[in-house]
C-alpha cells in the first residue's frame, strides 16, 4: 500500500500491529498472518503484520536473534504478496533503513534507540511511515524530540508507541497520562500492549513478563483513545524463542480484539 494512503488510513481507522516477536520459521509466520488477518477482517480492524528479522537487543549473547535480514525480508515479502498486508519491522542500524524499506510500509524504531539521531534520519529518508517506540526512560512529552528529528529530515509520516516506563529495576508500569500527552502532538498513537507486561531481564538471561495483564492494558488504552494497538502473538508462547512470557496465545487473541473493536 502506498505510504501516504496507508498513513491517512491510520489516522482514520482503528488498527493493529501484530505478529510474533521474531521470525522463527516461515510456516509459523504464514499461519499467524493468515489467522490474524481473518480475525481483523471480520472485526473491521486495519491490520499491519509485524515480525523482527533480528532481535539485536537480546539480554544474552546466546539468545536466538532471528534469521537475519536477507531471509527475514524474503519471508516478510511473502506475507505481503500472499495476504496483501502492510508490513512493519524494526531496524537497529542506519544502513538497514533503505534495505528494509524495499519491503516494509512502516519502519519501526526500537524503544532503546529512539534518541539515536542517525537511525531516525535514515528511517525518515526512506519516506516510509516511521513508528518510534517511546523509551522506557522517557516522559511522553519528550517524544516530541525524536518526532521532530524525523519531521525535520523531510518526513512527517510519524507514529509514536507507548510501551511502559521503568519502575525500579526489572519492572515496567504504564502511566496512561503519557498517551494523552503524546496525542497532543497530532500523530497516531499506538499502545504496545504485550511489551508493557514485560519484566526486563527477570528470568536471568532473558526477559520475563505476564501476559494475563494484556487484555486489561488493551481496554485501558482504548478508553484513553489510542489509535492503534501492538500485540505480539504466538501459537504456543511457552515454546517461543523470544518474549514468550508476554506474548498472547493465538487462540485467545480474537477475544482481546473483540474487546477493543
């Protein structure tokens, strides 16, 4: 879908970004895209498929990162061609922006990297929509600065995503005032429902979390008027290679979507 057209839709229609944390296999990715598209279509939600080709910020060096850019983009292109879905994925280095933009419709900036000027400029220069996730250490009002870096680099197709704030060590909380403050900027605002239930590094060499809070996070975000919702979904999170504790079961996902549609 052409970027300007998609961006206008994001401002007019409730949407979701959903998929697995990381690409584990082509078969799993295709299953999730097919099933979530079916749910979204039936509920009238605009659906953007999300999956990472590389999780460059894993806690442990030995943790699974993904299939890499070349294979990851091939799989994401297959999702796009097969189901006609817009695609988003995250980048971690400036050189990745132009390569990823050949496939995706939305370039995602990870929360830890939302102040990285060169990364934001590279994302802006793709002329794709840029989704900037709010760092766990930033106030929502301060997200005007990453957004301004993108805008002053010639791209005003910007989204901002709330994903919780650090509360002590190894815990996140969501202050819904952050969403209200970011909405004042005039950009589409997304609630990252599942990452907000995360407990960073809580399981030693990997992050923990508690998916039972996800349905409540979604409904609370809906109550304060977010434009979109970000979910990580898996057929069997207990066996997931990344972010298992906070991903929601595919079998439970429709009920969550029905509560916000």
